[in-house]
C-alpha cells in the first residue's frame, strides 16, 4: 500500500481545523472524532442521546466514504464531558453496533468542540477481505 489517503464526505461535518475526516492507511481507516453536528446545518443536536446518535451517524458516513462500515470497526474511543451520561450514550451506542462489539475506551474530558457533550472516533478495517 502506498502511504495514506484522506477520506472526505459531505455526509459528515467538515473538518474545522487542519485535520482529515478520516485517513486510510495500512488496511485500516482512522476517523477523526465526530460530534453531534448536523452536517447540512452545522447545528448541534440537543441532548446527549441525540448527540450520540448524530455522532455515530456522522462516523458511519465517514466510514462509508472510505469504503467500509460500522461492521468493520475494531476500536472506538468515546469522549464525554460528563461521565454521568455514560448510560445514555451506551444505550444509543448499542443500537449502532452489533456483536462482536468493537473494543472501546470511554473517557471524561473537560470540554469538546462546539460545546458538544459527546465525541466518538473509530478505527476500522478498510473493507471486505482485509
């Protein structure tokens, strides 16, 4: 494989800094963290459940643009501004993945871009046969 290539899609929020929505490298796709912004309006969803759902749909869009999908995710990292929101986020998360579930880390952070309550990033295999 020749290095790395960027992943871009209008179906997820545009990068708001010097980073890519995703990178394909070495048979894997690495996504940037996704928050609960509606891609077409840039408006943040209201509430943790809605933000988690939108973040996961944004994540799915980036993976789709890379030629892979949620069923190829091997690792996620979830960032929460309040660990008290873990159960709500976890319920939504479980609707977007199926067994065997990806490995996951969940950490509490002081703040997230755009005032979001949750951000999720992933590492996925780059499509079938990998």
